[in-house]
């Protein structure tokens, strides 16, 4: 496994906006449309103002970014000015590697970057990811919450598993490894689908992950899968609310859904949308400011 940092072919820049809690989702989506990595940070001690920061190639996706920011402003009523700063490519990669040591999550999982030496065999399931790809690296509270939730429901031995919005494929790989099962991993971004497939192959899980491009519950492969015993949806609060009805319709009786990508302050809204569809809350996990909901369809 190559431990030499990769060189980036083009110049990079860091862009950021500062927004109140209510606008976080819309602006995170806007930056994610063009950035290879997006992070959300406290802007002050109030936990109501947030700095959303992303790293992108200079000059790439400018028209798409402008459109996404305009849509975010229209949807929230908040016009957040965009700030830019030059980012040294090698410096960014070095900071990325430095900030991605082995991540131990719950009792069962360890997540390691490709820049680290191979781990000795141990009791934990080790998942290897490219540290240059920041999303789904195991550091984010929503990812950690989903992995902890998986440990709590693994005893049910779900047979049909879906990871909706798979990103790096980390949750699908964790489920496939822990449950020795096949997982359908779907994402709306073709690049994410390729990355998830590459990660699956790197972790020896090529035959357990079915990585597909698709748009939510309208995806043909999802509809063909029937009803699911376990669904991960680590997305954003508002899309989760909008998809609640479709999700409930695709859950098998007794099936479990793990919802994440939401701030703790948004959990009540997301929970209400799913309770209206007959799903029952089993547990809420909190990692920092982020909440993970474990829901179940009665049956």
C-alpha cells in the first residue's frame, strides 16, 4: 500500500460561508456540489452560528457553485457571502494525513488511512480509506454515530441492506464486514460511486458491495430490491424529512433504519416526519453536535 502523499494536479482553494443553524443544510449542499471535502465548524460559542468550509480546484465548477449558492440563499432567505483563500496543495495533503490517524469507533471498528502502515490483525474490523478523501473517513460525528448504531442492531442479522447516500462506502463496508452480507450502496454522485467501489475492492469486499448511481428511492436498483431489513441514510435533515414516506414504504416489517447527517437540534424535526409514517424511535445517539436516530418499523 503506497504511503507516499499524492500530488494534486491543479491549484486548490478553500472557500467558506458563515451561516446560522437554519441555513447549514442548504449551504453545506451548495459547497458539496463542487468541493472534494466539506466541513462544518463552530463559528462561536453559541452553537447557533456555523462556518461551512470546503476545498476545491481553483476555477473549477464556478457556474455550478454560483447557482448552488443562489439556490441556498433563495431557500433560506439568507445571503451568505463567500470567502476564498489559496490553499497550498502539498500543505493541504500533509494536514489531511496528519489529522487522520487511526479512528477507533465503538467496540468493533477501526478506520485507517492508506498513508498508515498496515495494521496488525486484532479484534476490530479494520476498514482502509484514502485519507485524501475526507468525506466518510470516520472522523465525522454522523459517520461515527452510524457505526455505533450498526453495532447495536447487528444482532438482528438483517438480510437485505441498503446504504442510501453511500459516499465513501464506509457504512456499507462496515455492514458487509460485520454481518457477512451483501449491501446495496447508492449515491447520487457518480464520483462517489466510483470511490465506494474502489474502497470496497481495496478492503476485499468487491463481491459484497453493489455500488450503484441513483437518485434516492426512485433508483431502479433500490426498487428491484424489494423491502429492506436495514437502511442507512446518512444524508441531511431536510432530504431525510422529504423521503420519510418513501423510506417507510420500502422497510420490511421489523426493519431498522439508521438516520444521520443531522445536527442534534434537527433531530426532533426528522423524528416527527418519520413517526408520521409509523416508524418508532428505538434510540438516539449523539456525537458532538451530531445526532443519529435508530428507528424501527413495527412488525
